[in-house]
């Protein structure tokens, strides 16, 4: 039984995974040994754990996990071994969540060219070759960040928000030419992101000598919102990073890496 911890910019996510299936998950703004101890007592069969963080390291939490489980992996994109060959030019600067998501996608579609799009605070776009190589990707501002930048960096543009869950996004129409300022901002951002993603897909598929479609994976809080707008077959897997981290933990345990 595995404990997977993914500490991102906004939330710290914990998941208990049994044979590849998530049986428990929670997300909180912060995480400390006391909160983890509650999970370990609830699931005493947990004997392995992996931790990935985009924040500063937490030595106390890592030391606690090292004492409480038989095998603990502190995942770092530049040093921890994974099922993918990492072709990133500067692997120590690569976000661990990006590589973990790529591993998660590879586990779902091995042997295929993969594009992973994670819609978080930033939009990350990552590629995996059919040969199982992480090739890198790009980073651009996310949905909320684009709206906030337009509002804060100008004098008169209003702050807009169409993120999934506000209860009104389905009634909005996103058009190529906005008829008023608010519609121009909302459509400019949403349609712009759709064109951005569709442009990547079209150009990457055109480079494929086999002319095979990419396996497309969307993750993150706005994944469903954009999956409805991008005209392609898309796998929406919100816990893609968790799945990838679990595979990395299993991979390292299999080959007795610590």
C-alpha cells in the first residue's frame, strides 16, 4: 500500500494507492507530520511513500516519512529514476509535477506519442515520444492568471472569471469577435487558449511521420472546461500526477532504489 504526496503551489495532496487504484485522497493548503500520521494510522498497511513538492523542501516532514515507512522516495526530476528517459536539457530545473504527469500518461498509453496539458495556475504542455522519452514542453499563463494580468496591468479593464465551477460558464458564448469589453476579454482569453492548444496538436501531429494522432491528456482544475472546447479525443485525468508518482514509487521499489 502506497502513500503519494504531491505538494503544489496551492494545495498539498495526499493519496493512498492500492494496486494502482486511489482509495483515499485529500487536499489541504499545508501538510505536516501530524496530518500524515492520521492517514498512516487509518491505513496501517502503508509501507511505501513518495513525496514531490514545488515548494521549498520540508526536512521535518521528509525525516518523519523516512522513519514511518519501510521505503521513502523524495522525487526529484533531475535525480530520481523513472520509467521514462528524461531528455530535458536541464533536468534539475524541471518541475517534478510535469515529469510525474508525463509518467502517468505513459502508463495509460504506452508506445504512443503523448501530449499532456495541465491547466493549473500555469498551463504546462509536455511531450512524450512513442519510444518512452520525456522530450520537454512549454509553460504559459493559466486561465485565472491571464484574467488577473489584464485587470492588474491596465487601468480600466475589469477582472473577469469563467473558471469551471462558477455556475455560469455554460451560459457564456465565447466568440471570435467580442461585442463588448467583458465578452472581448473572456473570449480573448478562452478562445486564445483553445487556439494555443489546438495549434500545438496540429503542428506536432504534422511532424509525426506515421501521421498518427497524439494521445492527449488533460489534467488540472480547468481540464474539463477546455476538453469540451478542443475538438479532439481527450483523456481527462485529474489525478494524473498522483498516478505518475505512484508508478515512479513502484518503479524504484522494483529495482531496489532508495
